[in-house]
C-alpha cells in the first residue's frame, strides 16, 4: 500500500494535500462564500442600484468579488496554500497577455460554435436590441470578476492543490471538473445532461490551465464563454437569465434539441458536450513538454 501511494503522490505530499482534505476545505469555503455572497447581493448591492437591467446584471456579477476575497484570504492566511495566489501574481509579472488573449479566443470560439448551430437549427431566434459600448465594457469587467472568482476557486485553489500532491495531472483535471459541476446542481433548469455539460466545461477550463500553465488563460476562456452566451446573445448562462444583453432571444419559441436547452442554455445540450470534449482533446494533443511545477512555498 505504501508503494502504491508513493507511486501516485509527489515527493512533498502531506495530509494537507490529500483529496479528502482539499475537497473538505473547498466545500467549506464554497458554502461560506455562498452565504456571504447572497447577503452581499440581495442586501447590499441589488436593492441599492438603479432599477435598470444593466445595474441588476452588473450587481450580480460584481458580487463575486466576495468569492475572490474568501479564497484569496484563506490562501494568504494558511501558509501551505500561499503558493496559489503567488503563482497567480507571477503570471502578471511574466506578462502573460498572449495566454490571456488566447484563452479569450478559445472561449469565444467554443461558445460561438454552440450558439451558431443552435441558431441554424432554429432552436433559438435572436433579435438585435442595442449596442452601448460603455455598458458592454462595464459588463465585460463584471463577467471577468465572476469567471475569475470561479476559476480561482476550482482551477486556482482546487486544481493547483491536487497537482501539488498527485503526480498524474488527470487527477486534478477530473476532480476539479467534478466539483465544478456539483457547484451548479442548484442552478435553474438543471438536468443530468446540463450537469454533464458543466462537467465538460470544467474539464475544458482545467485542460486550458494544464495546456498553457496559466490560470489567466482559463479565466479569459471562462469569461468569454459566459459573456458571449449571456451578454452578447442574451441566452441562459447555466440556467441564469438576465435582462441586459445586445441581442434578445425569443424565449417563448426556444426549443430543446441536440444543440440547445431552453432552460439551461447551450451547455445543457449534447452538442456542447461534444464540442468541449473535442476542444479538450485538441488542447491535450497540441501540448508540448510538461507544465512548470507550481511555485514552492
């Protein structure tokens, strides 16, 4: 048994790097954040913003600042996990703009393909509403906050911690994706296929981290997936629908099909599962060498 654990664990593995310990910490932080974020959004932000679609949508996305604070503060306080925010800060010092833009392009392309086929199949009917550049830039910043918070939790904290303790990257990729999908179980319109779609989305983002050794790339990909689907085309984003968007879908005539889920969005379809699976495979296939080892404590 000892030989088996030595085979799967890294040399500096401790009980704090075990899957059970990391998952318990993640779930505890996630539950605490959910309570704090709900209080922040419903009691502090949303009731006091102007009564407009833009304000309410931006307030929701910006409320994920609480998630950033929760996880970063924990990692700073607990020395064992301090390497996570430090490695993230190192990406800015390394001027990883190219990886960020690459991630954004990948996220936009993946979601765009899913939406294109749903539109061609006439599962969704879109009409142009309005284009207001300042509002769109504000929402881009807000979506980056939301996507960045989720990525820091699942691909920053969870993925990096598992990679630190386990030799095979597949352990970190699969486990972080599984927990990511479980975090969406209470979303509106959820279904077994929607959970599978979110799992594949998590897998896709985890593979991006592995492929580029960059959390920034995954944040950009996640943000552009959400921004494209929710803000540009006004479609459900993992079941969540907001009033502000460039285009407006005809919700009454939206249809469930191979390409689309009327209640959950494109990631609730079998087609998105296939697109994300192919995208993940292509990223892994083009991977050269090995990712840099996470920065030491």
